C-alpha cells in the first residue's frame, strides 16, 4: 500500500510542473499570435459603433455583405478608425482592409 501511494505521489509531483509549463507556453504563443495580428476589430460582434485597428497605416477599408456586395468604403489613412454603421441590419459581413505598404487583411464582422 505504501509503495502504491509513493508511486502516485511521485507521478503527481513530476507531472504537475510539466502540465503547468505546457499551459504557460500555449498561453504565451496565443498572446504573441494575438499581438502580431495585422488587424483588430472590437467589439466583435459589433453594435452601431466599433473600432478598427491595424499594426500599419490603413489605407482603405471596404465592408461587404456575405453575398459579396460592397456596402461601405472608407479611406482612414491612419492606424485606427472609429466606425459608425447604425444602418446595417444584424448579420455577417466581411471587412477587407488594405494597408499603405500594399498588404491586406480580412476580418469577419458580426452585427448584432
């Protein structure tokens, strides 16, 4: 009985740091991935007012319906833009952003 208890305690003591380290590392990777995203939209789901933030200067933004129809177009020429879209109905939209350096990114927007 003592031997079984000793084995259980040993396994628990040696596996706990490994589990904690694994969790810590995954959280660190997720944090880096989130920080390096070229485009952030918040809050998402959006209401009538929302913010778009880029790591680089945003040259153009286009909002499309899920069917591909262009609904709105902006040229903020800055890293952050405050948006107002009270006229949009609840649904799913696609935001396409072009940056000043020629790269682009897309984000799915949920309107509630």
